[in-house]
C-alpha cells in the first residue's frame, strides 16, 4: 500500500536477544516421606522452613533434607513419596482404670518410628496416692529426644494440657483422644447460636441398692467441674461395739477387704471389771483376755492380724455381746490438679456425707434416706457431668460425641453470632455470620487432625480475630491421666512405602529443570517392600534422561547400614555404575555430600573438602580398604572419612565410573547455559546477523568459564580452553535449524601429587 511520506528521518528500533542470567547450580532434588505432603514440588533454602512447609515430623522421616541444607545446598526441592500404603507407628496409653485415654501417633509414616519409645511417669502428691500430673519422655534409638513435664488434661490450660503441649511442641508425635481420634464434626450444638446460658454445676448421682441415694455436685459452676470424678469401692468390714450404757465405744475395722465374715465376741473376763475379746474369721480365731478399758481393747487389737480398733469419744468398756462386722464403702473424690479426698470404710450414706463436710470441691446431698450401702458397680463411679459456664460457646459434634468447642476470642462480643458447619471434600468449613446474616469469617478445609496445617484450633488461633477453639476429650472410669508405664514402650511397627511410590516421586522431579543434583531419603534397607537398589537405578536413569533433555543432573546414594564390608560395597556400586551416579560410604552420608557439592562452584572438586555436619559416624576404613574403595578401575566409591589432620572429609570426589564430579558438573553447566542462550533465539530469523549474535553470546559464556577457571587450555598451551562454531547448512536453513559445535576442556582436580627428591653429595 502506498503511503504519503513526509520528507524527514524515519527510525526503526530493533532489539537484540538479551542473554539470560546464569542458571543456578547446586539445587538438590530429594525424594522421601514427609510429614505433610503438599501438591507438587516444594523448594526449601533453610532448615527453618522444614517444619512450616512439610511438617515437623519431616525432620525425622527425612533427615537427609536437613543434612543437605546444613552442608550448603543452595536449595532442596522435595518430591514427597506417597505414603498412603505405608504404616504409621502408634501406641495407646491407658489410665489406672485400664481405659485407653491417649493415642500417640508418629507424625510421619514409615519405619523410622520403629525406633521411637515413650515413657510416662506420674507426678505423685505428698499424700503418696494422688496423681497431680504426668511427665512424658520420648526416645529415638534409645536416646532421649523430648521431655514434656507436668502435663494434665485440661483444654483451657494450653501450657500444660497433654494434648495441646504434645501437638504443639513435639516434632515426633501427635496426641489424639483414644475414643474420638481425629473424627470430623458434622453438626453444631444450639443451632450455632452464641447465647448466654445459665451456669450449671457438674454433678453425679450415686445409687444404693439400685436407688438414687446420693448426689455429688461441684461447688462451682463451669467446665472444670466435669474434671472431678467420684469412685465407690468396697471397703473393709466395720462394726461398732457399744458399752453398757448403749453408747458407741469402739469402731472395729477389718485389716483387709476380704469378703469372709468376721465376728467380734465380747465376754466377761476372769478378773472383775474386765472383758475378753474373741475375733473369728472363718476357721481363724484370736483371743485377748482380761482387758479393763476401751483403750486396753484398742491396744490389744493392735496385735490382731484380722482387725484393728479405735475408741469413740464418750464410750466406755464394751459390753458383753457378739457383733458381726458389716460391709462398708470407700468413696474417693478426685479433683483435677488437687489431692484426692478419701472417705474410707463408711458404713452408710450418712457417714459418707459427714466425711466430706468442709471440702473445697464438692457438695454431697442425700437423695433418698437408705440403710443400704452404696453400690460398687462400675457404673456407680465416674466423672461429674453437665458443668457449663455462662460464656456463649458452640460445640462441634461428630458421630462419636462432641469433639471441639468454639467460643469468642478475647475482647469480642458474640451477641447475635451464628456459626455454620459444612462438610467438604477437604474436611469441613466454618462460617460465622452476624445477626443480620452477613458473613464475618469463613475458614475452609478444616480438620481435627493435629498434624495438619488446617487443624481447627491452630487455624483459628492464627487466622481468626473473633473465634477460638478447644478440643474436647471423652472421659471414662474415674481417672483421666495416663498411668505410669514403668519403663519405655515402643511404638507399633510400620511398613515403608513401596518401591513404586519412590519411583513415581523420582519421576515428578522432572517438573523442575533447575535441579542438577538428585538423591533419595530411604528409611529402611532390606525390607521386601522397598528395593533400594531399584530406587538408586531410578535416580541414575533420571539423571541420564535429564541430560538428554538439556537439564543434566548427578544422582547421589549411599550404601546400606549393613554394607560395611568392602566386597558388599563394591557389589552395590557395580549395579549403578555411571558417570551420573555417586555412591557414598558409609551409610547415610549421601545427602551431606550432596550438600557439600551443592555449595561448591561447579568446577571445584569435593575431594579433600570438609563435611561440616555429619549425622552419623564417618568412615573408619583401613588404608588397604580405602585403596580398594577408591581404586580408579574397580572401586570409585566416594568415601567420607575421618582424617587426623583435616577432620571429616571427602576422600575422593568421583562418580561410580571414575569420573571426577567437578568435570561432569562443568560440562553439565555448559549444556544448561548454552541451552538457555539458544532458547532465546527460537523464533528469530535464521540469518547471518542472528547466527552471529548467537555465536557471540556462546563465546561470551565460554570466556566467562575460562576466566573463572572452570575450563583451561591444554597443559602445553597448544590447545585453547574451548572452541565453538555457530552455522547452518543450506538444508538446515530450509528446515529452520541452527547448529552449535562446541568443544571445552574442563579443569581437573589434583588427586595426587608425586614429588621427586634429588639428594646431592656435598
């Protein structure tokens, strides 16, 4: 189309292709079992990010992650292994009644938790019987890892509540109610309306002869009353001996709770003004003669193997009579965090009431007068119930009972609020509306699993300005704290994820082409479900395949914990020999070595470089064994060894085929950079100007490598450090192809120094 051109100057700007910034190196792709698996890959640059991003249990299920970061890896990209088919270690702790009250569960799946043990110690009050709290100790591999002291069960005391302390502070375990576990709520109480309620006191009615006879009520209204328990047990047999004026003189009590009938016969003594006492139990009998006073009877019966006696004020010498000791009851009231209140060997309901007069925790009232003793059936003992405070709260209800309580955060007035619960595919949703139906807050995908980042109580504490939540726990029997274990108890055994799960996680690393080092965290060796050699082969195959895609990588693995014999180590190496696989010895050193390699420039060898943080012990190989392990033909094992003058070092930085790691990394860096440079020219014209520009950028990159010392001329100086050529044949031109031919000479590390000493005669 013809256009009118006004005389003047026309300028057209054409922008050259901008060279890309240098690609990063030292990025480790690591596969393994994590505590909280995220969707896709997760990158971490410091150990402080492990717990927030992958869950605190990852520190134990994948210790190689911390090994790599602490030894210098610039970034670790984690591909989580699907642990759905793996086992998770658990242990159930029971109270003194034998009821399971707490389930402790390993935070992450897999056999790592097979080495976890727990111990519970009771904190006993000065009375020698009341359990005030418990201490929970956690051991890993026999070494004390955590101690949580002075724990109680009270959701409103988060600094001491066993469940909240463990779930908040432990990196090893989570604590669940043994009955509810992590059951998800499906509905809310009171139609979700936050309204003030009339405070109520917790109570329990005890029966005697199957009839309601005694009501036990907490002195104060509120939830804490529900933590008081009352227990009725059979007491010792008791009888009252009257004097001649029919006044109670002595209380006689059996020394044990055996059900065998006991009679106490009082007869005139052989001396005037005295009595003789005969105690009969079954075929046993005891006789005490010529006792002149009630005090003398008490002193005599102190030597009895069957009964004991105590004087009753106002009573005299017991009258001649035969008395059969009757049944009694012992009633124990256990307030949380205080000493037990005990009424022992009470014959009647009235005696029980009298015994508890003036206590600080409960009121007792007779429901119906009765001469029958309180029933000792298990159902007649338990916790008080029904205590509620005035504050408006909503209970979240699951099929197994109430699992949580939601209330207003401090300094908030919940008047008119309505809480709605909706079950979702990811858990449940809580929606808070005001009196006008306007939504104030919405919290999605909540769960009752304390090891989830969407745990109800944690989410509301972190995200909500209006709401707070507390877990609720079921109570059975008459005690709630776990009983002392009397030693360490191990978690149940677990299985590892299958080999296929590891292979899938390795394949997933392909999504991040920045990765130039790869490794696997394998919790157990020698398990039939997990073939470690196959996992190592998959890592080698991944590294080879990544090289074909222009994103080359080097794989790292270690020998097994039982492979301490040189022949076994060499057999392992023979199955994975490659320029792209590094086999480390001893066991568990591969991630630390990968971290060391990651912190070095690509052209610097890890040979004789220190390993700052090693989780296990370094190698203790003898000189002859080291020679076989690093032999350039049959060995090629990367050994981490303690050397007297240098500390813990990498003896020789080699892959299993004998290539120096730094040589491979330098070549890999050249591949990556040239690929990145060339990608910038895709879509540009296949003309001399663009080919020249491409060649100039390639040359500039290679010159930088030479300047850094990554590539060098030949030792005799005859050949340059690199040669490059960018061109296209006529056929290439027709097909849109540009070719780059490059030759580089990576610098090699000094592995050996041979010195010749010539001595001249003077």
